[in-house]
């Protein structure tokens, strides 16, 4: 699937509406949105702690599992948030990257 971030935002949000995971009539709160993102990140950490690999996908009852799947779930939740709030994530990333280029270089060893 070769889609732009903007296209993915729309597709993901449409799926969320179709599956009744999101409703503009009864939207989840900002705190619930952040908690759901955090939950996916915690699931990724749990997967890593159990299996110690980040690049493998395994299946339980046809459901894909693994660190990368949980991180993808977090990205999906983030993209849904941006689309639900009519915010262009591509534009925000561009703004942030332009700022990051101007920042000074970190001293010492970067862990990431």
C-alpha cells in the first residue's frame, strides 16, 4: 500500500467509523485517546520483554502480533486522531522537521 500520510489518515479514520471505533456523535476524550496510544506502546514493550525481537510477526488465531504490530497500532491511533481533528499530519511533520534541522547537535553519544 503506497499511500501518503494524508491518504492513510483518511483511510484509517474511515475504517474507525465503519467499525464503530470512532463516532463524532460520541467521541472519546483527549485523555482516552492518549491512553489508547500509550496502551499500544506498552503492548510493544511487553512483546519485546517476552520475545526479545522487534522485527518478527507471529500470529495468534490469525491476529498478527509482535513489537512492530503494536507500534503500527500506535501509529494508526495517531493517524486516526489527526484525521478526526482535521489536522494535516504531513504539514505538522514538515514544520517540525524544518525546526529540528535548526537545532544544535547533541553532545555525547545518542542512544537513538
